[in-house]
C-alpha cells in the first residue's frame, strides 16, 4: 500500500513540475494571443518538386509551438483558394511580451 501511495505522489509531483516548466517556457495567454518566451529555430530549407497540378501553390513549412518546444510542420502543395491569387505565409513575431505566431492567409 505504501508503494502505491508513493507512486501516486511521485506521479502527481511530476505532473506539477511539468506544469511549472510549461509556465516558464510555455505560452502565456493574453488578449487572445499566446506568447512564447523563446524564439523559433531558423526555418529548414525544403526541396520541392514541380506542382502536382495546375492551380496548386506551395505552402512553406514552419515551426509550431508544441507545448514544450518547437516542432517542424513540413511544407505542402495546396489548391489555390477560390477567389484568391497567392498565399502569404505565417510567421513568428517578437514583442516585449515574447514571440507569437501570425497565421498565414490567402490574398
């Protein structure tokens, strides 16, 4: 019985420490924007082949925040959204509050 209680206590402590770590390196939510206290790595160089069809555009890869670090999202070909001409890629911006992601959009 003592081992079971110790295991539960240790697990709870691990979760608590993990949450504390997230508050330090994680995102702070304010006014609908999530801020990260460290910037993303440099973008990877992606090699892309020819478009798989007409009306396709390349959406470049980017780093997304994964809760405890950045994760690479590879680029992809996508059909041009109806009524639009081009894709404006998302980007990381920096302010005094930290780093935040600006979503890409069709123009």
